[in-house]
C-alpha cells in the first residue's frame, strides 16, 4: 500500500532498520516532511512519487568525497505563467534523483511565492534557499572574490547576480560536503543517461581534472503552450560542434539559420556550462566558466576550431547540458517581461551584438503580439516532416528520458 507521510509507522520501520533516511530523521539530521521510499515486510509507502538517493556524505565538515556535487541556480518565477514554478520542481527533482548532493537556489525576489513553495517540497538539507536582500548582500561581500567588481551591477545585470551567487556557493561548498560546483539556470538540465552523476565526477577527480566544460544542446518546442517545458520538450538542436560533417547536416543547419532574422543556428549561448572543484580559490569569469589559479587543469568537451586546445579537450557527449530557453509561448513572454529593458552590454563592458535576445527585448516593449509572432516564426516547429529530416541528418536529436 502507499501511505501518506503522517501515516508511515515510524516505530515499525525503525525496528526493521531498513530505512537509512528514517534513522537520519529520528536522529534529528533530516527534517520532516521528507521525501523517500520506505519498505518493510508487508508494505511500502511514499510521501511522493519519487525516491531520492541517499546523500553521498553523512556529515558536514569532513573532506568532501570526489563524487559530491552541488548545483547553484539563480531563479525568478515571479512572472511565471499561472504563477507556477512547476518547472523548478522538475529541475530540483531531476538533479536530486541523478545524485547531486545539494542544490542552492538564489531567489531574485523575496516575494516569489511560487519558487519558495516549490523549494519547500524537498528536504531542506538537500535544497538550500537564499533570498535576495541585505543579509545575502553582506554574506556575498565577505565571501565572494568578485564582489567589489560586480556590486554596482547587481541591480541591473542578472549575470552579475548569477556570478556572485555561484561564488558564494563555491565558498560554502566544502563545508556542505561538496567537491564540485555547477552553475545552472532553472531552464537547464545536467543530462546523463547514467543512473547517477557521481561516477562521472569521481572519474574527473581521478583524472586530475579541476574544471570540465560541457556541450549544450538547445530545446526546440513542438507545442505552443506547456505548464512545464521539461516535461513537454524532447527535441534539441545539437551543439554545432557535435553536428555530423556531412552535406545533409549542413542543409539541416541552414534550415535554422534561414528562419532566423539574425542568421542564428542556436538562439542563445553556445559556450557550454562548467563544473569546477571546490576549495581551489576559483572565481567566476562568467556564469559559464571559472578562473582557476595557476597549476590547475581545465578541460572542455567543446572542440572549437577557432581556439582548439588539444591538451584541454576531453571527449564527453554524456553528460551534457540540455537548455530549454523559451520552450513555450507563455514562458517566452514571461522571460522578457522579467528581464525588461536590459543593457546592451554584458557586465557594463562587452557589447551585446544584435541577436534574437536583443530583438526579443525590443519586441517586448512593443507589445505581446510582436513577441508572439517572433515565437511562431523562429522558435516553435510544428512540421513533423521537417522534424523528421532534422533528426535523420543529425542536426537535431530526440531525448525523452529526462
């Protein structure tokens, strides 16, 4: 039978001694309500439809095991469709099930009840929440090496907030039992077909890798509306470095570039995301990459012919980053309403080129209908025959087990 949380017979489970999660709860190390699957001689029950793997380290303060990784994410669901943070639940659930040790969520708005409600559905010692405000600012001022450089940009540039959030997570990671830190947006997944990410991070540590940059593939919506883009999106444009070198694939690439006003294949970033070892005094170069002290090794899965680093290249198609940037009309509208009239420069210095991102900002100011037309012309694909051609030539791939 399935039991509600309050109906689980704790005494009997403790006597059977089969639930490590239960023992942690009764010892005061795991606050209720908790999520897990419990078994005994005559029943099994769950407080949810998922079973979380046990943390890979039982205590805080010991040297973190090389398999233990932390995800840090800056999130905002204040203007989400239907005031729902359902994708955030999917984001957290997926990564916990894949064996990430902890997730740190930084909420841009203290009144973001949708995001707070989603976070509260998970064990508090696994999913840690910080809320933007004076207390967080003081914490970052004391712990983040880039604070002086980025402080003036915190109110206007989401990248600055992401970078300081990542640096604070990096500073806290060793005390949280985490050997790796990975900065992800709440529309991204660290995808692997393996049951757990832990063996991957152990292998990186054994190979002497201190930072690993992963390929990113970009989600393509096939339906206009969805309450959860993670659940509905299974079609992805391959990173162009992973597209086959054949005539058919070149035609596939050209299809996407021709339908883009700016001739873009990928509508957003193409420089991957990176996991970095904690305890190395690393600082953020961006939300995509860390700056390591001399003597530490960075590797990348991006075989970029413009600056190919033979020694730093490491073949890695799995894990990879799945990016779901605007996989639904309402999410597209909400994204640019949230971002508002953002700057033409990145961190106040680097000029942002004219691109889909900047065009969407201008269209948002013009009104919803202009944005809707942009989505239908350049984002969604509703032609099954074209989808079939894209999959056949290798430009796109279908991933359904996420």
